[in-house]
C-alpha cells in the first residue's frame, strides 16, 4: 500500500504524536509499504524535507487555553490537490485531525481511504469545555470524510464519540523495546540515597507541585531520598521557588534531557513518578518506565488508569492527597517484595505495546477499510 501519515505538528518540534508517526512509518516501511509523512513546513525552515517527508503549507505556534503550545497549520488548496494527484495514496492516515487546519483541507480533497486517530483527551475544566465549544463546529463537518476511526484509549475516544455514532477502534500507543530496555542489573535495593525521577513538562496539569509537597513529607521521615525533575515548562520558576520555600536541599531540576539521557535515568533511578491531574489520554511515559523495569507512582487520571491495570493499579494515587501520596511513594520505594511483583507484572504487560503489535492492528484497519471502499459523502 501507499500510505500518507498526516501529522499536523511541525516535524522539528518533537512531541508524542510525532514520535508515534515516525515509529509507525518505520515499521510499515520495514513491511514493504511505501509510506510518507505529510506535515506543515516548520517556521524558518527553508531546507528540503528529509526522505519520505512531504511539506504542505506552513505552521504557526499557538498557545491553547490549557497552557499547552501546539502548532496550527495552513495550506492552499492548489498545493494540496497537486500533491494528492502526484502521490496517489491508497491510505491517508490523519493523526489528531481536529487540529486546524491542514487535515481538514486534505480530507475534503482526498480520494484515498481516510483513517483518523485521536490522541488527546480534553481535560474536564471550564476552560477546556469552552475550548470544546470552539473546536466542535470545526471538527464535526470533517467527520463525514473519514472512513475509519481509531483512538489511542477510551479516554481519547470520548470526544469523537460525542460527535459521531461510527465505531471507534481502540489502538494504543506503542514503544520501541530496542530503545527502552531493562538494565543489566537493577540498582541495589539497599543503596542510599534513593532517587525518585519525574520526566515531563513543568506545567500545572502535570501535578509536579503536589509531588514536591509529598516529597517534603517523605524526606522529613526518610532523608536518604533525592528527587530529580527532568523537563521544562512555564511552571519551572514557581516550582523552584516552592522547593526553596520548603527548604528542600535534595531536589534537582535537570531541564530538557535527550532521549538517550532519559533512558539512562530510567534505568538508574529507584522510583518513577508522574502525578498528572488530568488531560492524559494515554501514558507513553508509563510504558517507558515499565519497559525499563522502573517501579512507578502515577496520577489517577483516566488515561493513566487505562495503562496501569490489574497489579499496576497499585501505582495510581490522587496527587492532591498529600499524606497518602507520600505513603505510596514510600511503599513503592522501600517494599522490595512488592517492587519485584510490580516488575514481573510490567515485564509481561509491556509486550502488548510493541510497535510491531500496534502497527499490525493499523494494517488490519487499512485492509478492512480498503475492502469496504469509501464511505458515502452524501
């Protein structure tokens, strides 16, 4: 098949959706498909696109009401029509088709089979409900052009299910187990000090201030513990001030780290913590911790709960309950038998998230949609 993966985000910005699109392209090409990423040209980027990447239109940064920065894209109809006529795709797979406006412009002109994947969950806040009212009039009209709907989780499917009665297949995100591997030997369970690791954006919905407050309680009774915060974001100055106000000496802000450094920290730390409050449709960071065998405490939100099932549910906690949060950190940091059980669960659970398994599910969607033909546009 000739497949176009439409990504609304600029290819030089990174981010979870782009990583997913690149992994999907890699595995599909390994299986003999001809696969291109279609994406807006990044701002101030004049070079030709890399191999099997097509630039259409441009992108502009936009700061959403939920304080997350993403790109909106635009193109001209003539350029899209020329690209579609030249490439003659069998499948066009749109990731986050509700992001304005490149996807809608391609969808309305496409003669290929159109598949859509929804990644994001709109958080349950007044601001986000207002945002939904703004984007719904844009999103609903494009749904008639989509032949097959998918979402990465039940949480991610909620929004599109509120707009259409069409079936939505749940295909989770994946992970490359050749990159995220268990260390040759786990850190000595008796070593001191112990390290708790956070990796992610430093913004309100990620709940890092609640982690710092729980860590204060933990370190008051268990001083041989350090907290390492990897990532950057708008809340970093406030979080640094909070650490100073609480007189915490064993907290380190790393800022942005590379994927290579992230793997190293995951393999060398003693506990992983991602206390997100809301807005998580899945939890790729959880897969990364599971793959490296790093025991985890996570915010009890729908996206994370969909990953941390069965024994993994022990990892879930309400970050705003500071005393219980601190207790859970200590429990999963110090109880070695429980940590061993968690690692055994994670080693088995992670196998369903390999990219080979995930891409096979997408291939099945493509084949069924091709066999059914295009949906009536009337």
